[in-house]
């Protein structure tokens, strides 16, 4: 026994308000049990050769020291060029862009830069699980608005405009809009974005958009950036990154585009959080953003083929699939299988079927809402999806 007293309470209250990431935990479970990993959203196929070469060249050219804290000039210029080409929006790379360690850091740096204790952040649920903890870490309270699963009649995830309106009031600081959406695959329409815009203007609220799946769209769906709507120019932070578009989730390069005053605040937070994103990978990011239009067409077509490979398999064995319009996940309803809940179901899948997926409850504040849902990621090689298909055929109903 030590003569010194044991520490009593060394943890912050904040960390008690959220759990570890379930998505990342599912990847660890998949590795542990040799399951096909359809849980975490990372591709198991190579990044584009030109982009990898650009990273190797940058290291060879000794771009191995800190980049400018808010991002290498070349990358910021490439982001500005593409924002003009894709969204028709002019942004000043010197005053409006901050390169971060992934859009993950971009989101938390933004929330830390704009939120005061007691502020509220509106989040559509089901939601990408980082948004809840990000809000809490920034001192804000997340307020959730439901996205309702598609019905036979509408085929789309929808929200109730009255519920959205009721979530806005004087403490509301920001709304997070993720389109194309993880986990639902929803692509917000112009009409829906107008509703959000009207509320942001009326209640003087900032919109923070997570657009990392902007190039992964199906069935003619069109991505609309909220910042392009009248009235949103000065009250939107647009977040994006290399991870999904160029299949480099491990590189950790993302960015914010924001009005200059907000950018200054984000840059301050970002500098003290991480100093900067990996310098040679920022150079490669500039090369990636220069890929021709055919690259993006191929990316979307490739994902459409993967979606169409996995969905019939899931439907065949008894999942009810909600057809995604964008991003690379399919949310499913598992009620036909007769399991008590999603956690029991994914445990059974990892241990006895050999396929890892994400329990739906991890996308909701109230776990009951996702208790009969499971999300599959299809950003995988055909061989991986085929192996999963063989295993999924063994699922037994209870
Ligand atoms: C909606 C959403 N935002 C952000 C991320 C993380 O992006 P990054 O790798 O740029 O941090 C993910 C990863 O799955 C995601 O689905």
C-alpha cells in the first residue's frame, strides 16, 4: 500500500456525458473475431495512384516540417478553385479556409470557436456519432430533430418542419447539416435547405455543414451546399475533406470554409489543438483536388455499383433496406429477425455470422429509437462484399 492518498476525482464531468465511439469499437471487434468489416466507413481499396504518388513526391522533396498552421497555400488555393468550380462560390484562400486534421477536427474546432456554455446545437438524428460529443466538448447542449425513415409512399427520410422550428430558440447557436447524410443516405433537397435557411436567419443561427460525401450521389441526386442559398453566405461554415472523396481516411486532412471573422476564431482553436495537418499529405491534397471530372464520375458510379451489389443481398436475407441517395452506407431495419435489439443482433453477426455492422442505436440519443436498425458500409472491394454476402446467407431468424 502506498503511503500517499489515492486520487479521488481526476476526470472532467464532460467525459461522463458520452461514450467511446461504437463505430470504431465495431472495427476492433471485426479484427478480433475475423469478421468482414462492413462497420466503419473506410474503403478497403487503394487511393488513386496519382494522389499516392504526389504524397511520395512531397516527402521526397522534404516537405516534412510544419505547414502554415491554417494550411499549405497550395492546398488552400486548390480548395478555393474547386469551390468556385463546383459551387460557384468565390472564397479567399487567405482569409476563409482552415485546413485541419480531418473534417473531424474541423467540426470540433468550429464548435469550440463559436459555442459558449449553455448554447444549443441542433442536430438531425440519426446522426454521425461525433456530433454529440463535439457539442458537449464545446460546452453546448445538443438538441435533436428526428429524421423519419422512408415510408412506401415517400421513399425518403424526412423531418417535420414544425419539430425543426420548435428546436430553435434564443439559446440556439448552430445547426449541423450533414448532406449527403451518414447514416441515412439522405440528400437534403433545396426546399428542406430553404426551411433551414429561414430558421437560421430568423433566429440568428450559424449553419455548420458536413459535406464530406458531396461527390457520392446516386439516382440523379444533386448535392446542394447550404452556403449557396441566399442569406447563408455570412452564416455558414462548410466542412469537407480528402477522406471520402479520395479514399484516404487515414491521412487526416479536412478543412473549413467560413466568413473571415469566424475563420480567425477557428484558426486560433485549430492552432492550439493540433498546429496543423500532415504537411506532405496537404501537398498531395492539392494534387487530388486537381483530378479531372471523370474521376468524380467514376467514384460515384463505382459506389452505385457497390450499393447495388450489397442491397439485394441484404433484402434477400430479410433486412428492410432504406435506399441511400448519397454517401456509402445502407441503413436497415432488422425487425424481421426477431432479436431483442440491435446490440444483440450485431453481437450475433460478429460472433456467429462473421460480418461486422454498426448498431443503429449508436446514431440516436435515445437508444430505443435505433434498437431495430443496423448500418452497413459498402465502401469495400467486390470481393469483400461477396464474402460478406456468403456469410450473411447464414443468418437465422429467431
Ligand atoms: C458524416 C461524417 N463526417 C465526418 C467523418 C470523418 O471525416 P474525416 O476523416 O475527414 O475526419 C465521417 C466518417 O465516417 C462521416 O461519416
